[in-house]
């Protein structure tokens, strides 16, 4: 691994890639958190109950 470290130390401006990568990660993380918090409660209730409300017609089609 020291070979890779030595090569990367000699590349000028490589630190900007680390900064850009970190910024992209933080921005995407904030977007995911924001969109998760902004989901309407009605939709969340629908998602929760849809798992328990299994339609028998779907299972019959799968078993054919």
C-alpha cells in the first residue's frame, strides 16, 4: 500500500478529490434525510398497512 500512497502524494491537487467526494456524500445524505422526513404521514400509514393487507389473488397468480 505504500506504493499507492507514494504515488498519490506526488499527484498535485489530489486533495481536491477527497474534498469533492466528501461533499457529494454529505449532500446526498442530507437529501435522503430530508426526503425521508418529508414523506406524508398518510403515505407511511399506507406502506405500513399494505404489508399486512396481502391480497389472495396475488398469491394465486404466483402459485399457478
